[in-house]
């Protein structure tokens, strides 16, 4: 029997694991790791950071809780549908200027919801119309980001690194003090490697230039938008393998 998204509680739909002190990975439990993104919650002294918000099928704010959510800065790695679905639940929203317009006026096309979101990505029987009819809620950024901007949490800060290629406004967030990188979809440890630019606004040359720029970034831990996290040695290997393939 098919289920509807409204029948899931937030506690049932999402799961979380602590990966560092005050850093949690949040996942949509029933969506495969290739389609469903990793969301990263960082607790800070003065405010909290939420990097990406999933598809928006079920409330993420309820899962995180009001105490944390009231003081969250929700930052989008980019404007693809699997990363921005619950942005509208949070008052403070940040994204790169190149994709601010998509977040304000999302469509099935400009968020790649079609053809990306398919019933097969969900590991429980869901009414196919629930997938087909879902739409990303408009949520214009309240702060527009550029390369080099800083998200200050009080006791730690994350630097915005603009990495166009996967999409025009793709960004990573870098904690320079601890060398922790939240890489979005720019760098990940998927079996097919990085650098796929099949989406309508992807650009191979920009992706290559971004990788050349970030190849020597000092990284202790990289937490990506999909797939498991990895260390700095693997980060360098992933980036250099992509660059070498272009020779």
C-alpha cells in the first residue's frame, strides 16, 4: 500500500549522526544517497548553521526542533531540488548571488526536479503522484553570498568558497581554523567520481577551473552533499584525479 509524505513524522523521515563536536549529518532516511543530500547542522555559540535542507517532503524544522531552528542560518550549497526543499521553513536564508533568482522563483525545470526526482529513489512505497506533484516552495535568500564572505557562528566561522561548474552558484563552506570543509556537490566520494556536468546550467570548463583553484586547500575532513565523508588525503586524490582526466 502506498504511503503519503504527510503520514511520516519528522523523526521517522530524518536521521542524524554526530560527525564532530557540534557537527551533525542529517539524512532523509528513505531516499537513496545518490538522490538525497547530506544536510549539515553546526551548533555555534551565537547561532547555528544548516547547510542544505533536502527535498522538502517532510518538515525539517520539526526534526531539528524550535530551540535550534529559531537561531539557524540556512545556507544553500546550490539550488538543485534535493538541497533546498525546506529553505522556506527558516527565517535566515543564504545563497550565492548566481542562483538567488532560482530560490525566489523555483520551478521543476530550474531546480532540476524534473527529471531528477523519481519514485524509485524512495525506499518505501510512495504514491507516484506524491513525487510528481511535489513543488519546491519559493524562499528568496535574505542574504546573498559572494566568494570570500563569512558565516560567523560566534565561536567558529565558515568562509564561502564559490565553485561554479556543477551549477553557476555552487559554494563550499570552509572552517579554516579546523580545516573542515562542507563541500556540497562540488567534491564528493561517489563511485563515478566528480565532474559530471549533465544539468542544463552545468559548465565543464568552470568545474575544471574550480577544481584547479581548490586542489591545494588544506583539508582535515570533507563533508560532502552526497555519500560518506572523507579525509584530506582522499579529498586531494578526488580533485587531482578529475583534473588529470582532462589532460
